[in-house]
C-alpha cells in the first residue's frame, strides 16, 4: 500500500463519560484517537507494520455546566451533577413520609456540598496493520489505561459548621454557668431557639420519640406545654408558673447571657420577673425583649410559623434562694433537653453517616477497561483517506467498592459494563502545510448490574443515599474535527512540527436504570420504594471541547505530542481542564 501522508495523530480528547456510578469519568474516549491514522513513507517498502503508543493525561474540575430552572445552560458547582442541586436539604433525598424525623431535627436544614475531581492516568496500546495493496489496509488495535481518580470535598457553599456548611445543634442551644440578675450565685443556665425546640422529640426512645417536645395546645391543659409541663401562668403553685420564658432576638443571632430571668414568688412580684413580663402574642411577634406564655392565649398560630419561632429563644426561670437555682419545672425541662440533645443527630448529615453512608474524600487507582478493535482503511486519492472501525470494550476496570458505601466513590472505567462501538475517521490534505482530520463514533454500553446510590420515590435530590444494585445501560456519540498546520522547519527531512487545533462534540443519552430491589431501607430506618426515574434524571449529557496540541515528528517514524483541552460548553457535564502528552512510533 503506497502512502501519501506523513504520520498524523488524531487529537487526544479526554472528556468526562457517564460511566457506571461515576456520573462522569476522566477516562479517555474509547477511541483514544491517538493511533497512527495514515502510514509513513516506509510502508511503500513493506506491507505490514506495528505501531505502539502510550499517552499520559490529567483532568480537573470543580465546576460544571448544567440547566437551571429556566432550562438555560449556566456554569455552577460540580455538586449540581452529583446531586441534581447545589443547595438542598438532606430530606429532599428521601421519600416525603421519611422527612419528619424528630431524632434528626436538622435533617431539613440546607446544606451546600462542594467537591472537585482530579484524575491522572496513562494509556498504552499497540496497532498492527496489513496493506494488501496501495489502496486498502486492515488491522487491529488494543489499548488499556491505568487511572487514578481523587474526589475531594471543598469549602462548603454555606457558612455553617457542619460537614457541608449546614447548621449544628449548638447553633440553636446554648448553655452557661452564670448569675441571673437578682440572684447572688451562678446557676446552670440555658437558651434554646423555639423552632429547633419544636422539632425535638419528647424523648429519644419509646413512644416519646414520635411526639413533639413542644405542644402548642395541649388538650389536657388547653395551654402550651413543653415535655408535658405547662409553661404558662396557669399553675396554682406560684413557683411552678412560667418555668420558662422567651427572649426575642433577630434571626441568626443569639441572646446574651445570662439567659434566664428571676421568678419572684411573692404576692407582689418585682417588675421584670418571669410572671410580670409582657404576654407573648398568639403569633409570636414580641414587642419586648422578654415575654412569657399566657394561659389565655392559644398559640396554634405560632405552631405553624417557623419564621416567628426562629426569633424566639426559650430560657429558664430562676428562684433567688439562697442558693439560687432553676425552678423545679425549669430543671426538669433542662435535664430532659440535655438527655435528648446527647442522643439525637446533631448535624444535617449525621443521620446518614450513622446509617453507614460515607462522605469521605476518596482515591481510586487501577486499570481501566481493555478495548480492542478492527479497522479497515481506504485511500481514495493522494489527498483523501478514510478509516472504518468496530470494536469491543471489556470490563476489566476496577468497580465501585460497595462495602465502603461512599457516595463519592468512582470506578476506574465502566463499573462492570461491556460496550460495543463503531465509527469512522477521515483525513483530507488540501496542501502540504494543511490537513483536516475528522472522527465520528457511537458507543453502546450494554446493560449490567452495578452499585449506585439509591433514589426514592418523591425525592428531588439523588446520589445522597446508600449504594444499592441497579441494572444500567446507555449510549454515547461523538464527533471530532481537528485542523493540522505543518510548520516549516530547518530540519525538514528529519523533524516536522505540527500545530493542531481541535473541537469535539460529545453526547450521552439518558441512562436506562432499573433498581434490583423495589423497596430499600433508608437512613431514617423506614423501608421506602425506589424510583428509577430519579436515578436517571439529568443523566443525558453534552460537552463541547476545544484543544490545542503540538506534535513533533522525527524521521517520519516517531511522534511526540503534548497539549491542553477544555470543556467550553454543554450541559450536565463538568467544566474541565486537561492536559495530555504522548509518544508513538512505527516499527
């Protein structure tokens, strides 16, 4: 087969794939497009040849392109691809019936995970081709990558102290040993925000775990109660009246200690003591810094107004003594709170972590999937050349470690899927200094069982739960166009420098997902139905990638190439930057 071209390397792109549980992977495209597309002049003297090649590559992303609520493509945190949202409450990953969990009061609080993914690797392969005449060439290629992927949590998108920027229990509950005004010795003082208190259970075990600590209209007393204790002025015994009062402060601020207030049991109590404070209105809108609950007021309106609750802090009433001490009912409430808060989930993520779900940084290293392909080349003229490809990719890569139950775990390739692919490449050389190379591929990943985070019916957030088996399959297509400029050099016979500009459009169709189990136990201990649609939501992806490469050819036998690539647009795809270097030769 007579050769009309110097050796050309199709531009190496390293796009993100949706592979297995790894929603996007840094593995190079299966058709690495790094092999020798055309023959060297040496082929004029022999009909067969070997072409070994190797490439190193790296990729990094902490942002993504995704579609917002107006279906417009915008750039934002990479967590949009992991979870479907960048700001959300953990309960949004659960079915509605699992969202009101008294032992996890902060599970409804917003969090904002931020993550990055960094991948490095090396790919090695070899090609053998045979040319029966000057127009036709047939051959086989095989390649295998080795990949290292590191997923790292970044600073959360919210200022909270929890793992992903959410609040923690101590943001809503404060304790202090201080001396309340009107007393002479310190007491164990406390303050707790009413909206947080309203989410707590009466106890963490038994029937009380499903009952609210605060009952805004207890049918037994027709008053507001806390852990069954009337907190209004209804009690006959003066020292049992108003065991707690409220302090009004702006939202997101805390009261200044001392928190508590003196309860004066005398017939004519002193001003600004617990029983003489202004009455808290039914809607909770306090006009005074301190207020008290009143037996004549129905607080059911306040029960549903979490915004009004968030501006009120419950504090204890204190007897002057000596020695000064919390009133009996205030002490009971304080002790109950201490026991409950010691046994609840104290962060938005706590319930999931206690269930065994891991949010740790992960590093996965191993071989990728082994691919082999047959190709048929045809030379139309001295200026045009085409290649047709078909191949198979075998699942030799490292799969997700289901025992770690880490939602950030990645496989090194397809996570156990066999895939088939076909495509075509073409070369057109209008002049000695200018060449156009194109490539089109379709890649079908066959259905296989893999472990992915479970999705529940009614959820609006995905990939935030434990791993469970599911059957998945998908299809990808891609088109690439590369333009080569062969630069004139002094060493024309022994060294040729080529500048390559490339573009690629990559498209992935939506996953076909089917969970093995119709119902799964969730992080709150409830068995809930799974939902294939949630798992497949926004798994269709598109990426537009550009690249710049420099290739140096020595003696028409050795190619060394290096370059940079970047995803510049798309949807449901990481906004990645990458590099690559490669070497190949003709034997």
